[in-house]
C-alpha cells in the first residue's frame, strides 16, 4: 500500500478523474470526428464545458453503485459476507437511480429495462438483459476499488465477486462481467502501484486468464442456467476470450502509437464493455504521465466518448493522483459535495492498521525483494505485495532478528512457495526460492523444516514424517 498522503491523492484522483473524464466526453458522445472538429476546431474539445461541469449516467450510476457497497459493509461489517443482503442493497440503489430526477443524461436502455423488469417482481437473474455486454456494466465500477484502498484494506478477491454481481444484474453477458472485473482491478492495482503502465497489459491478461472465469455461485446463483453454457464453470469462458482479444488489440495498437487518429478505429467504439476498457487503456497508455492529454484523447473519439473518458480518467487518477488534473476542473465538477464525502470515508486512519503497517515495515528489509530462481528458461519472482502477505499471515513473530527467521516463518514461506509454484517447479527449486526470499541457504531451510517436524511429533505424538511441512519423498 502506498503512503497515506499519496493514497489520499490517488483516491481523489480516481474519483475526480472518473467524473472529469465523463464530463469532458459528455458533449462529444454520439458525434462523428468531423462533427467534433467542426464544433471545437481541429484539435477537438480541450476542456470540460460549463460550471458546474455536468456528468452523465456513467458517474451517476457509479455513485449509486458505490453507495450500495458502502451500505452493505456498514450493515454486515467488513469481515462477513451475505450475498442476499448485498443483492438487496444493489437492487435498492439501482431503483433509486432509476427514479432520480437528475437521471436525464441519456441513460443506457439496458440499465433502464433491466431495472424495470426487476421492479415488476422478476428475480434479477430473470430480469437482467442476458445478451447485453454494454459498457453500462463497467463504466460504473471505477469507484469500487476505493473500498480496497481504505485503511481497513478490503481484499480485491472479495470485491471481484461483488463487481461481477453488480454487472450481471443489468448486463449478464459473460464479457460484461469479466470486463467489469478487469476495469476495477486495473484501477486498484495502478493506485497501489503493484502494477505500472509498463506492466499493466501483461498483468491484466494474467489476471483475466487466472481469475476472470471464476463464477462465484454464492452471488450469481443460477444465472448460468439461462445461457447455453454447459455449466457454471464454463459460463464465463467467452468473456475471458473476448477480453483477452480486446487487450491484445491494445498491445497491437501500441506497437505503432498513433496520437492523432480516432482511437476507436484501433480498439473499438466503446459501446460494449470490453471495447470501453480497451480504448480507455489505449488512451491512458499513450499518455501515462499526462492525464489531461489522456482525457482529451479519449473524449475526442467517435464512439461512447464519455464512458471511454471516464474509465481513462480513473486509470490516470489512480496512477498519477488528483494533482494531474487542473484545479479549476476539479473545483467545477458536479457532485463535489458527494465526492468529498466519499474521500473522507475512504481516507480513514485506523490505529490498528497503522500498528500493522509499522510491523510490516520493520521486517520488510529482512526479506529479499529481488528473490528469483530460474527453471527451464523461465524466471520465477516474488512481489512486494506477496511478501507483505507473508508477514501478516498468521499471528506468530517473523524474525528472531535480522538474518534469523523463525521456524514458523520458514514453514509459512515454504508453504506459500509450494502453493504458488508447486505446479511449475520441482521441490529443490521451491526450497531454493524460499531460501532466497529469506536470505538463507537451502540447507538452513531444510534444517528448519526438519526441526518443525520433530517438534510437532514430540508435542503432538507421532512420527516426524507425519508432521513434516514438505516431505522429501513427495518430490
């Protein structure tokens, strides 16, 4: 997690980047490039219009979806899960958005009709538009990673299931669900700086392959049964494939960067979820250090320019923070009071979390952040975030002192390495990787594991082999 002041700027950046991008793209939506140039000149629209700068249904639905998650967490607490309660809160907030007098900014028909069917008494799995993968599913998720950026640190794995649920309630096409999760994690990982612009596409593809197809039946229920999928395990496969193809189009476009042509010609017009994400990614990666140029690129497009620009703005804000946007734009944006309340809620300080972070930082220097082993031409590495999870897994102390890890930490590190790379690496390489992470020799790791096995056999009764964390005979 980035430092507190930087994190606050990134939280602000996500919120204001989303809204400013939406406001900048609002006037150009539904216009061709010729029409844009005719109205705003050869460079197109350059800054948001009006005071206040008006946003569209993209930001409005984002606020209501954020409120639904906040209501849910405040009712049941951050350590519990109750899919029925979460669904009720999303349903309630979507109905409120539907009836909001300000909901007059060209709202998407898929959102409206799905909510109408649910209000008539249909279960959401029956009322949703099962064939729609419109960008209404993911334009509204950019605020949701804020819950993972609070001091309380909601895990993204939990949020991912909630993101897919909120998408499915109105847009149940598999690609809408997967694209929504990818949009949310891109914003989150840029904010934490676990991912950078240089690694973003590679990491998104990895996440898509490894996690995009996960169908959490607790939240999605029998949705898959209304499709042609053979089972819930295969329901999201099409979404994974289409999102991977969209990301690959971004990679292809960046091989020969084009800073003047309509971005929609390269990665899609953005009316559907994976294209909205892809074209937003393209605009962000063309200008990773210039949020204003990124937003101008996104807004001056022939497709769903407000949705593209709102996602691109969230990406820029997550990476660069709020100072990347002109102060005048931030001050003029609509819903300013709501945004300040969101910032205050997300930027809390929990003394217990501060103690935990101090504990982490004390021991981080003892680990080797550059630990790496090679096997069959492939380099295996560990991230800083994974080391932090190692420190906080369990309640035992980690180190007797620098260079002297506890037996519990040795065992925990070996188990982590085995779980993460056991399918790729032989036992000797797993032990070598654990040794490098802890700055120890492989013999020291083996000796510690043997000690643990012998101690547990003495303490519990039985043989050391029965309690060995990673027996050699299982190699």
